[in-house]
């Protein structure tokens, strides 16, 4: 049996996956961040990304339901509150719906998920299923795309503020908040994975889980790009430009 990689070497292996495969390199994000998206394309992105955002706390709840260790459950449950919010504070889902309103969409329409692309649903649902069914190490490792998120959020904040009239401190609060939330999640999750992936077999499984998650993120953007950019072939049942618009008084 081959020897496990050292802790530092294994962490470098995980980070290399992000360097090569994270969705900041997808053509849709490059278009969005450079100001190249039409208003319809921005709205399509907001609608489809909402489906992912709304399923993250469901994924985390499924993960927690499988944990025997109360300390680990306590450490993980803050992620649900970060997205769902609480009586005292707003969560990420509410912030995303503020973004939807800022780009002219009816938040109720977005929250209904009626216009979400089938490709988005399949990718996101596969992720929730993965976390619900796989060993805890692999389930947690799949969340480590958060290691690469601060870079894309920083680029997105700058790009949206520079290029789009809807972007302001309030409308892009989701991304700003994730700059402080994601690092704490990464620190805990990465340390746990590095501690528990103590054989080469487990390291391989964790790396494969992280690769799977990058595929989930990339696949969502592939579906979005195909439907609304090139070739612009919107599949049956998906959002059509002009649907779900916010009715503004006056």
C-alpha cells in the first residue's frame, strides 16, 4: 500500500484542484465580471444561482443529521444560520433575494425556482445527494471549494460595482458578507479533512470529492451559458426573458 501524502503535500494537492478547475475560470463568470453580460443574462444568473444558494442549508442539514459527535454538529450548524438567517440577523438567502430585486426580478418568483434550468437542478441536486450519501470525510471535503471563493467574490464585487447600475453596497451584500463567513468555514473544514484523511485511500477519496464539487459548479455555468449566451438555446420550462419581473409603482 502506498504511503499517505504529508499534510502539507495533501493540502497542496487540494489547492491545485481549485487552481485548475474552480469556476472562476468559466467563460460566463469572465463575461459577468467584465461587464459583458446583458441585463437578461444577469437576471438568468441570479435566478439559477438562487437554486444553489437555497439548497446549501438543506445540504448542511443533511450532513448534520448523520453526525454522532455533538461538537462537530455544533461547529457545522452555524453554516445553516449563515444562509437561513435567524430572528436576530439576515441570512445569505435573504441577501440573494435583495440582489434579485435590485436586478428587477420579483423575489417571490425567484424563490419559487420555477424558471430554473434543468441542468442547474440536476447539478445542485446531485451535490445534495452526494453529501447525504457519501462518507463524512468525502461530504466535508466537497465543501472545500470555499477555499477558492474569496478570490471570486472579490473579483465579482469589483466587477459588478464597476460595470452595472444595479450594483451597490446593499444589492451585493451577499458577496461582501461571504468574505468574512467563508474563511472561518474553510479553516475548520480544511483542518478536519487534513486530520481525518490519514491514508492515501482517504486522501484520494477526499480529492475526488472536491473535484466532484468543482464539476457541480462548472456544470451550472455550462447550462447557463448554453441557454442564455451561446448558442442561446433556452430549454423548455426554463425562464424566458421578461418573465418574473418586479412590478414597480409609479
